[in-house]
C-alpha cells in the first residue's frame, strides 16, 4: 500500500492510500470518520487488492487532508474527481460510501462523475416516523457552535440529533480520552449535514434527487441495524433507477470487512 496526496481544484491537499491493481474502487467515509478511525477500509483494501485498485482517503478537514474555506458539497465532489484522475486509468470507477459518504457518492454520480457503479452502506435517510427527523436548523446550529468555540457542543448535537444517542450516554463520552479527537474535526460535521440535506426530514425523497443516476447501485444495510437505517436503505433502493437492496450480517451501523469485501467483489465483477 502506498501513501500519496493529490491537489483538489481549490488547492486543498487530499491524502490517500492506494493498494492493488485493476478496476478502481474508492472508499468514502461518513461523518467524523477518517482512515485512522475506520480500520475496516484498510481491511477491505487488503482483501480486494488482488484484483482491484482500492483507494482509501481522508475527506477534507480530517486526517492528513487539508481544508479550504468556504465549504460546499461541490468541493468534495471535486476532491473525488482529483482522486479519480490521479489513480484511475480513464475507466469509470466504483464508489463505496459508508453512511453520509454514501450520499456523497450519490451526489458525485448525479453531478456527472465518471462512475460505473455505486455501493452504499446504510445511507442516513429518514422518510417516515421511524425516528425523529433532523432539526430544520441542524446545520446552522452546528456552524454557530463551531464559530463560538463550542466544538464539543457541535459533536454532541451530531451524536444526539443525527446519530440518535441518548444525551446521558454522550455526557459520559465527553469525559473520554477520544473526545478531543472528535472536537478536532467538529467543523466537518456541518459538511456532512450539508451532504445529508433534507434526506433525514421524515418526508419522502424528492423526485428530482439523484434523478440522473443511471448506473447500477447496490444498497447495503446490516441485518441487525436500527430499523430506521434499514428503512432508509430500502427507500433509497426504491428511489433509484437501477438499485438492488441487500441486507448483510452486521450490527447497528457497521459491518466487518470480511463480510463486505466478497459482496463488493461480486458487485464489481458484475455477478
């Protein structure tokens, strides 16, 4: 596995790892996650590197990647375009996104990125009353907390309002050693809030959302995940033009690399 950087369109440095040779697969993390906190990505890369070129990168503002203001979802799509140009051979690629990273993958395909197929793991979508919707001013609350130096409050808002953790559990987490790491990337939580947009509003997905995505899509969720995430995955699969829903062994909002890698291999091989 080699370590590299690429410069995005706005001058931001994006750090990434690449393993293997073959058709390109880019792994996209969700909110707060990076290469350092998602060992499953490196494990997936190792398991698939015998037949695919797997790219694992730090989204802007996290890990080894830089950041440039002002933020827009389009900048992250440009980051993906830079990665594709640097690591691909001109053939369309596969994007695999975790959680809100799955929505970023969909936005990139909608914007015309050279994508051959998409694999999405538990996109954070709420289209009914299975759980409370995100507050309408969720992003504004995050931005305000960060601007006022209350990064811990921004993290807490994400964990309670978006991730659905009980406030008393989060209060205990604020005393843990890892909390400082979450505060360090707190500004990026609002990035994911913008990527999520109104997909966690409790209302059906807008008809025009991802209406230009015409590639095969595999939507995955853990068999043992929370009901709203299974329901959201199903809603995305039903919304897209060419999508397959596949429950996989897993627990809550995760699944093991040894479970996902064979599924991704079959999908990329066209099986």
